[in-house]
C-alpha cells in the first residue's frame, strides 16, 4: 500500500534552485537527505524534491493543489515569481510557474472549491458550506444513509 508521494524536479544547480523554490513554498527546505537533494514536506505523506541532475534538468512537471489560490498567486508575484495568473485548465484554475531550468510547477484549485463541515458523534444529518476560490459559497445538506455512507445534496436558494 502506498503511504506517500514526493514529486521531483530536476535542476542544473540545486543551490540556485533553492532560492526559487523557497519563494514558491514560502520557507526553507525541510530536509537535505543527501548532497544535491532538498525536500519540502507539504503535508503528511507528500512533498516535493529538488534534485541536481544537469542532464535531465528542466523536464519535470509537478501539480500541487492549493487552498486560497488567488492569495497564493498574489503572494508569488510579490515574491518575484512571475506567472500569468490563474487560468482555466483541466477542470480547475491553474497558474503555471516555471523555474530557472524550465521545470513546470502548476498550482491548482479544484473548480468545485472546498467544503467545511463539523459532525457531532452519531450525527445523522448536518449542513455544510462549499467555499469557492472566487469568493462565493453554496449551502449543502448532507444525510447519512443507513449503511453509514454520507450523501450530499446542494440546497436550493
């Protein structure tokens, strides 16, 4: 059973790339497992490695889903990471970044947005709110079926 994933971007010079990726992730690397390799651990079980391999540099792509895409896009511009802003792509909104070697780092926000809800132990029904990156939200009702499976319906406003 798989328990995690590290995406890998190959670069020509890891020291030069570290500055760019630190601005993307908003912090220094979390680990330096060996010479020429740095890692950012983004959440339990997944992250990004930046690895020095000049012969393969510039041929990597990683796609990272982010919350608050518009705020992240603005933060990146303010830190000197150029991009064209969030654009529609693949059912999501994506700004495409390019590192100094030409690797692509794509940030994505699901078109459906994110869900927030809380459940009391033994709950049979609840309500939730779906928040979308462009600022709107939709009420959602969730019902628990006898088999313990939650079903979701969009409330009509």
